[in-house]
C-alpha cells in the first residue's frame, strides 16, 4: 500500500470481524466505503475487510464481485490477496456423501403427544443400565519438556512454511549520547506475513515517530529517530515485547550500555550490546545480521547463544575543538609580542 497515505483506524471493525460479528462489521464499514473510493489505499483496505465479512455470512456473490474489482488494484500486495480470496470463492463445492450425515427418524406425533419412536425408546430403556467406564485416574497435564518440544516444532514449521526470513539491523552512534536504530525484514513470499502485519500495526500505534517503509514487496524497513541511549533502550524493550508476542519466539530485551568521557575536543565512547538468545530455537530459515556504527564487520546472530558486542568510538566536538584552537592562537600571539619587545621594537602602535 502507499506509504504516503495516512492509514485509517479500523480497529473496531477488525475486532468485530475477529469475534464473528459480521453484521456489525459491515455496518461500520459501509459508510466508510462511501467516503473512500476503491482507488484510495484506505478504501481498498475497507473493501478487503468487507469481503471477509461477506464470506463469513455466506454471501459469496457480493464477495466475488468485490474481489474481482480488487484484482485491478495498483497495489501488488492487495491485488495478490484478492486473487487468493477469489480462488477460494470460485472453487467448486464438493458433494457430501450421505454416510457422513446422521439422519433422525420422522416423529409421528399424535394428538395426545405420544408417538411410536418414543414408545420404542421406552422399551429400550427397560434393560439394565450399561456398566460404568473403567477408572482412568485424574487427567495429568503434559510435562514441561513436552510443551517446550511442541513449541519449538511449531515455531520451526511456522518459519519454514513462511519462507526464508532475513533480518538486517544497524545501530549507529551519530553523536554524544545519541543512538539511532534501523532494521529491515525481508521474506521470499513477496507479501507481508501475518506477524509482520501485526507488528507494523502495533508499532504505528505505540511509536508514531517511527519511520516504516516497504522498499520491495514483502519487506519492511523501520528506522527510529536519533534518541538518547536510555530512551532508545526503553523503546527497544517495548519493541522486543511486541515482536515476541506476534511471532511466539521467547525473546529477551537486549541490554545497552554507553559510557562516555569528554576530552573537550572530543568524546570517547565505549558501547556494549548484550543479547540473550539462549531460549530461542536455532532455525535454519531465519537469518539475523547486525552492523554497528557503519562498521564493515557484520555480526550474525543465531538462536541458542548469548551475544556480547563491544564498540570503541571517538566523536569530535566542534565547539571544544574551536575553543582549543582559539586559545592556541592567543598564546602564540602573546609569545610573538614578548619577542618583539625583547628585540627593542616596543609595543605595536597605530600609524600616525
């Protein structure tokens, strides 16, 4: 979708769609569809939600008609989603075998309220009751090891079925006590994955100053503004929590430590980044790379390990450097004047 268009808040309609209240969802989206045309990015999103609501109601006619209009959209991502929905809607219905259904006998009720099936049921209930089932004991919850194994398998299948995912992050130090973080997520599907869409939606709500763009189909590039180290550490902790909830990965917030010493002409910076990925399973289809301060060394991060990165950086201080240069020139001027008086020229005078 177009990054320049301001996204419309459709949270209420999406919540109604999630809980299966398709009628309320269509009531909320109908007036908005009259305001935003199909060519508008927000209008396309509104109509895609309406198609989903119609599918939930079983109204395939309106859903197919709207999907055919959405397949002509200029947005490649939206056009691909509409084609996928249209394929599902136009697929032929399979004949259900009769043996898959249970048929109840016709109840022939008389004026007194009695019937033959009821009398037969009474005759069947005259026999002895069936024996009780054998005792099996209380139900036991699965062990912790079994739950961890199932979680690791599901996470691995999710990433593998989603295609190879590559995450490139870059952390820069543009000035004293200033940090700037940017990262790009790229997958091979050419479309944003569901967890990418959830992350983007929550990031836009929580961090309005965060820049989110889509350089290529299926990729996300997010850049934070230049912030103090402590503020960026807090923001990064919230981002990691949102990402962990969307992907299901047990991610721990990183630790950022920045020590600085001011030498007047510049600032000596000692930066340390610590990331604990011990609880994250190692997945071959997931590649994470980190670059620090435009350095040529690229650090690859893998699940199941603990990473500690150090960086030594020097930041020149233009104000301190100018003050030192002015003081040096003043000292040189005083030395030259002293030498002039010692040579017998006296103090410098204005021309008469």
